């Protein structure tokens, strides 16, 4: 398997779990929050700044000119913080692409990795709320649904700003799957089957 696989996902759809299982079956690296640590180390920007802006577009950055301190010889010098973080993560994603096949979660990786295999994972609101409630007990279904909608909107704004494309539009991906209807295991198997058809390679562990 030679291609990088990118997984874009609605919040609560299980896209991270699907990506992790896929990487395990293919025997290739898996990257999600690890990209933040790598980008923070490379850019000398505090890791908590990356976490605070992770796949989140702060619109006031465009008018208030929020900045963080970086090396004045860096290409990131005197660039609004949101753009600095996107540039730093993009550099890491391109480096991972050059290093070989892997699975990358979110962060506009489907736009950055031009020759990858791009997947979008979605699910109905009820299924997503139920899944997140199992993972994070103590929050009412109404509050959980509001949180899901908020995070989805953040990801949609972030993606559209940096890509110019519509987040979740099937035309932008090789494969779009509804994990609420198919389940995690079947989603993984279908991605593997598509990769096999795309590359004519065989996977003994399918």
C-alpha cells in the first residue's frame, strides 16, 4: 500500500477509531494529535496553542491580528496565529507523506496530500450523540447534540477557509461512508476493499 489515507469526519462518527483500526490492519503509522506535538516542536510554538486552535477557525484572528512569538527567521514570523498553526501542521503532513504510507486524521490533510486516498466518515445525529454519551457520561443528550453541531460547524468553517472546498461533499473524497448505518468494522473493510481495487494489491488481513 503506497498511498497516504486521510480520514475526514463528523464529530462523534467514529472516524478516528476507523482510521486507527485501518492503520493497524495495514501495518502503517497512524497520526492524529501526534501532528500537533510534531508541529509544536518544529515551530517552537507552545503545544497548548495548537490544541486551543485545533481544527478551529477563530474569525477574530483576521481583524485583531493575534500573533505568537516565533523565530524571526522562520517563515511563520509575523503571520496571524491561526495561519501559523495551519502552515506548521501542513509542513508536518507533507513530511509524513514523503516518509511513506500512513493514516492521517483531519486537519485538511485531504487537501494537503494531493495523491492520497481520501475518506469522509459521517453518521446521523442520534447515533453520534449516543456514541459520545457512551464515551463521555454525565452530559444530557440535548447538550451533547448542541456540542456536536458546534464542533461540526468549527470543522466546516476551518476546512472551507483553508481549502475553498465544501466539507463533507462526496465530490471531494474518494469514499464517503455512514458509520451509523454500516458500523465501524464494515467501514474499515470497505475502505480496505476500495484500496485493494485502487492499487490492485492484496490484503491478507481483510
